[in-house]
């Protein structure tokens, strides 16, 4: 089974990096094939909204950088793990930038899901989604938005299942059990 | 807010001047001017190219009384370039003297349902709250691409949007947030939702095909990463 971990933390000392290590360690134990991308060290272009990935080079962004490699890894994965500081309820700039570069993995054509219009998925299957966010202090509204955002992303990406967790406060006494339990739940379904 | 001095129209679309967001901003710019208020339009995509650009944009934001973000919906939320600017504004929010400021957000999505923009609006509300700005209201637009490159004044389908925006401008100038009725009117679907969904679901693929180059038409369903 293949998992892609995308780390959208803003700096080297972000608690999100601790979460990344735990997630990778646990999945490795169960022989997952892991690909990790730490976005803060990469100079990825932002989506320019040109739709070149649909009208010029179907399935591929016209901007030639590592964003295409990440989109490829995601297309081939069984599970996509998104790690990010919770930013106004959403993802960090780094992670959001990469998610926009996944548009090539969709088709321009439309379909209805739960009565809403969405784009069709380009590939046979889409990975399950797991998002782990970090907040320096407890914030109900940010957590609500973050959880809802992943479920909306799952709709648009045709992901068969999605899981969210938000951690708050100091990471010095970080309890790994919460992540381990979450991963067990994810692995049972994948 | 007794006297409005400065209005900033912050255009969040990576498409810049060619975007639907700019079309809406241009309409608002004109309406503020008609009401004797000088607004300033600025493009995030241009500002984020350099550190100086980001710095100047932040100065503009801190200096404004009313900030109106006009943006497309990208992957259920705010475009990355706009998130970047919001992160910067938040990070330096205590660096300068802050006056009372109002923040409004207008989002347009390519999908027919205006409510698909709701989460982006919630994020903007959170941003306003976290940066100490007063929330001034929102407008959500579906089928935003049908407005692209066209003057809002000339579009019959944009009548409700124009009416809502006109009321919004007057309220903001008076130092008040946008009345809920104006938000509702401006956010009405550009055409009946049932028709819009049928058209998009049935003919959307053909419309996209018409925009494709010769090579792309042969490879529409290409799976380069399979």
C-alpha cells in the first residue's frame, strides 16, 4: 500500500514535523510504502488558474517543477496524509499551494455528487484522505472549519473516505496514542 | 466609523486583471467613486512576486478603513496566493498602529451553487476576527466564470448581484456592515439552479472541449500518472 505524506509546516520547529515523524514511523511498521514531501523547502509554483492542465496538456500542469512529481505520487497512492498548521481554519500557504497543483488529477467534465456539481476524477480511484492540523491553542471555530474543509476536499477529489484530527497546545508532552489510534482506524478501512 | 477615508479592493485571483474577481472589483470601484469615495484596487498576484510588493500590500491593508477581498474559490477555499498574504498580515498585525477596520469578502466559484463558497467565507471571518478587524459581510457567487471578462453593468444575469453590491457600498460608506438582505440578494444564483446544474452537467464537457487545443482534444482523458 502506498501513502503520500505532504507536510505543509512553515518552519523546522513546527509541531507538525513531530506529527510527520510519528505518522511515518507507525505506517512503516505496517510496511506501507511511504513518500514524504516537506513543502517548506521546495520552491513550487502557485496555480495560475490557466487550466493548461485540461486544455493544453491534459493531466499535467504546464509549470515544470516538483509539483508534477507530487501530483503523480498522489495519483498512485492509496492514502494521502495532509499535515498543516491550521490557518484561519484552513491549510497553510505551503499545503494549499500544493493542493491547487492537484487539479490536473481531475477532469474538466462535471458530475453530480450529493446533488452538487463537481469535476470528475481523472483516474480510476482516488486516495483516502487523512488531515492532521495543529493549533497553538484550542479554537472551536478553526477546528470546525478544518474538519469540514477536508470533507469538502474529499468530495471534490472523489476520495472514498476521510479522517481529520487537530492537535492543540504544547507538544512537549505529546501523546502519540491519539495518532496511533487514528492510523489504526484508517488502516482498517484502506 | 464616522468618516470613511480609504477603501481597498484586494483582488485574490491568480488571473489578475483578466479575472471575474477583477470585473466585480471594477464595478465596486465605480460605485464607490459615484458615492464620492476613492477606492484603490490591488492585485495580490502582482504583489507577491517580490518582498517589496508584499510589504507595500501590507502597508495598504493597514492603512485602509475598509478592505474588500474579491476572490475565486480554489479547491473549496481561499487561493494559496491569498492565504500567503493573509498569513503575512496576521503575522505583523501588531507591528503598526491599528485603527478600526472593516473586512468584507466576495467569493466566486465556477460551480453553480453559491454555497460552495461558504467555507472560504468562514475562513475570511476567522481571519478578520484573528487580525482584529470588524466583519462587514459577504457575497457568494456561483457560475462565476460566466462573468469573466465582462462588465457587470452589461449583464442581465448580474442584476441581483449589482443590486446587492449597490446596497453594500452604501452601507459600508455609512460605516455599517452589509445588511443581510443585501447579502442574500447579491448571492442569488445567476440563473435558476436546476437549469444551471443541468446545463453544466450536460454541456460542460463540450464547453471545455471548445477551449482545448488540437493536441489536448486527442488526449482529454489522458492518465499520465496511471
